[in-house]
């Protein structure tokens, strides 16, 4: 969230506090510093606490009422709106004993005026902010609050009802009072209305009552219409094509064709991280051009460095020279010998490169980067965030087998994603399924040596290269599938486990129980065997 968005949101939420403060100042009639400071402190404290409370509540329980949340909002707000309108044309004297200097009164008003801030906190959780610190600083996932709030029905209905009832309350207030007086017309926001004028004529009262009921009827009917439109489920659209040397398929529940926007975003991503694009950021870095990198590159680089440290070098984006030497990179080289491998290892290692002020700093200019083991998963996350910004709650993004799913599929069930059996099949003709996983709100990536490989002198050379040794891996593990909160992490770890081998990968998963992994490996007789973490069982309905 940008600083401007924070300020706009803060000012908007503070308007009811401002109104109450004006009314309190009128009542006090003279400057009194103590009640002024107490009121400012109390209002500020609760305006800060209520968003956090709303975020915690919604983050914990929103999934339980997601299917009926809009009807709950309608019932509550319709009741409050109706009560406010009915109270607005009562003839009782609206003057009440009201002491702004009383701490009890001040704290009551502070709580009441911060109810809208509570709603904003709820919206943060429903918009997918998982870390509350993202609300206080620029988030990892950029969120445009004003645009997103328009897609959240609770706030939309709230703004609609409050706007209508406040206008009606102000109109009726002009006919209720013959002198300056304070009237509480909104028990939710405790807004204070000061108005002049009155009339006690029976005919005027009848007209006033009739108009009020008409206003209430219009309000309820309009709100029902909004709810009815909200309940009209959009059809699932699909977008497919060819990108990054592979195919992509995206299914999403939306009433518009988003393929042009999706492909525009993928093009921007390619311009940053594709080593096959001579004008991309990473290609220019490999040519040692002086430039400030973009956000795509910086995010990918920083996360890659973290995973390199976590895996103790099993994952490494400086592997480009080795990948090129073995024929799996963006440049073709002669088949390497041991002397060449030893030489290339001197310019390989994630410790030999860093990012300073957006610029890549190399220890050796011969160091080259390749994000091929993580960029595809990251591109899936990028498209998922695009769909999130559109307010889409149900989608699947699949780019070359790396997947992010959210919500439910077209039949209302969890997304079903299959893991292929690792047959040696460079043409991807065989698509037999090993296991089907039921997933939602997660990223999944699979790495294996059964698609990209070649034979030389009767020996198989697969594309997974150990950056620690410089040679293609020769482990029993055939495919590695990882489930994580984001696809970039899943993609990088899936590659790391292929490098580690089964035994080392098992130890890593046991030391990190938050990681869910599924391995297919070759038995002594060449048969397929499996190992999966305990956490994977929740996604496998047939698992014992």
C-alpha cells in the first residue's frame, strides 16, 4: 500500500471522529486541553486497534461464513439502516445530557466511531493480506485498496446504506429542531447532526412519515437488487497459449475475457527474466551492462538467495555457465570434460553475487545467472496476483505444469491436480496419472528428469545439474512435487530436492515440517515407489 493510499484511508475513517469532536467543542464552549487530549488519544487508539481486531477475526473465521457473508451483511445493515431512518422522524426532543469531558463518554464514542475501521480490517483479511505488517508498509503483493474495496460486498453495502440513511437523517433533522441541538442518528458511527428549523403541523408530519417509508422501501429494494446481482455467478472463462517454451492454461470465474491482460503481463515478465530474450533484464546483466533491475527481477533474486541459503547451495541461480556447458542452457557449448567443469565451478556459487540498490554486483564478471528453475513458478504467482486484483475468487493458473489454485472449480469442488508418472518421454506423449491431489489456495510445482534429457555414448544426461559438483544428478528420485503458499517457492524447492536426492530431501522435509512434498523414485527393480510427507495426506483423499 502506498503512502497516499494510507493517508486517504486514514482521513476517510477519521471523518466521524472529526464530526463528534466538532460537536463536543460546541458543547464545551471554551478551550479545555484535558478533554481535548483525552478524546484525541482515545479516538486514535481505537482507530488503530479496530482494523487489527477486524483483520484477526476475519482471517480466522471468514472461511466458515464465506457462502452467506453477504446475507449476514445485508441483515445487519438493513436493520441498522431501518432503525436509523425510523428514529430520524421521531418528534421527541433530541437534546440529551452529553458531557464530552467525561472519560466514560469519550471512550464510548471512541469505540463507536471505530466500527468502520473494524470493517476495513475485515476487508484486509478478505483481500488476502496474510501478514498484518503488510498493512503498515508497502506490501509484497501490491494492493490498491480503493479498487479492491469496490469488489467487497460488505463495504459496498455498508457505504450504500450509510450514505442513504445519513442523507435522510440530515433532511429530517432540519424539520425536527427549533434551535441548535445534538442528535445521534447513527448508532454505528455516532455521527452528530446539528440542524435548525421545525414544524409541528399534522399535515407536514404525515407527509414526512410517508416520504420516510418510501425512502426506506427504496433503500431495501435497491440493496436486494445489489445482492441479487452479486449472487449471479459468472461463468468460468479459459485462456490458453504458448509462453516460455511451454503451454499455459488458465481457468477463472469472471464475466470478461482477460486473455489480453494476461498475455501483456506475461510479456512484461519475459522482458525481465527470460535469458532467451536478448533485451531482457537478466540477459543484460549476463552481458555486464550497468542497469537498475525491475521489481520482477529483484523479487526473484531475493527469494532465490533465501532458498539457496536454506538448501545449502542445492539451489543456485548462478548455475547458468554449467547449464550451458551441458547443453541445457540458453547457450550451446561443447560437451564438457572434468577440467572445464572445475573451471566453471570457480565462477559458480550464490555467494559470488548480490543485489545492492537494485543493481547486481558480481565478484567475477564471468558469473552468469539463470532463473529457469524458479521463474516459471514465479510467473504463475504473477498471473495469480493479476486475477486477485480483478477480485476473482476462483481460478487455476497452470504454466508448464506449475500451478496456483484458489477457491473452487466450476463444479463447486476443490481443484483436482494430477501428478504424472515419470516415464521417460521427451515428447510428453504419456500422461498417466500417479496420484490426484485436492487443492485450494496453494501453489504446486513438479520437477523431474523424465522430460528434458539426452543420451550420449549410451549414458543418460538429465537437465538437473548439481551446482555443488557441476554434474547432472544421478539419483533414484525421478520426480519431486512440492506444495507451498506460493508457486515460486514450490518450484525452487522441487528443483532443490531433485539435486539433493531422496535421502537428503527426506531429511530436509523432516527438519522443515511446513513443507509438503511428494517424491516418486526408482526401486531396485526399476519399479515406481513413492515417499510423501505427512502433510501431503490432507490433499490425498485416498491416502491412509
